[in-house]
C-alpha cells in the first residue's frame, strides 16, 4: 500500500467513494482530499430544476475542485500520502450531461483555464454498481441536498461513468463492482479490497464479488 502516494476513489453518486476513501486514508495513513457538495449553494436547486441551475452548479464544483488540487501541483516530497474522492478529469462528464451547447462551450473554456497541473494519481479505484443499487443507497443516507435527485438522471450518470472509465488510461485503474460490498459496515469486505490492491500487477484490473 505504501506505493500509492496519491490514490483516488471515484464513482457515481451512491457508489460509496467517500466512505471507502476515508477507510483507505486511515489504513495508509494518508491525508484526505474530499469533495464538499454540501457547500455548493446551487446543488439542491439543481436537482429540482436542472436546466436552470446546471451551469452555476457545475462552475461552483469546478472552482472548488481546482482550488483543492492546487497544492498538489508542488507536492512536498516528504509529505504524507493523499487519498481523494474525486478525479478532476471526469468533471466534464457532468457538464456534457446537463449543459446546453452554449453553456458547455463556456464551461470548457473555463475548465481549460482553471485546470491545475496536479500530479496524476498512482491509482484510481472506480466503484460501479447498478443504478437501482445507487438509488437505494442515496435514498437511505437521506442527505438534504440529494432529496431531489431524479432516478433517471442517476442512471444516465452511471452510464456516463462507465463510458468514461472504459477509455480512461491516465493512471492504473481498479474497477470494483461494489453492488455486494459494504466497506463501512463489513471489515471483511474492506480487507478483501486491500488484499486486491496489494496484489495488483497490471494497469487495469477488475474486482467483482458475487452475492
């Protein structure tokens, strides 16, 4: 595990990326770099009226993520490892899903100008699960800003993530089917994943546990 100086856990809403990032950071040990969706003043209104609030919601997240990654552009060689729950490269995924053509063109210009030269992760863990599982997890955690999430949007988001990571090759990638895994409540599941990480030998591998 010591070889992972910068590790990112990614996946659609409800996949469990933040929970897993916290456990991995405690194991390494490492500093956490976590998104703060509750700080976005537009997010609740976005889930109620996507067409109206997509652009400000997207730009707020872009500014937030870029600011958080800026310190990594000049990492301290003696600093601790870092575990994050977002990959800036996937930021345009949301934009293409929700913005109009003119808004997307504007967003892309801002994205190109703001994007920090942060280091490439040593490993990306992509958590995937069926849309029904994602929806059930989102409903169960009942975060106030997520109450308006549309099930169709979440399904489209999961599909977009799958397409993105099908082509992703910037970092070593472990694709994890998290449908039958609970990294928070079941220590055995977490230890199984840690063992799988330690055994990785190629740049793209898969981890799937049956029911």
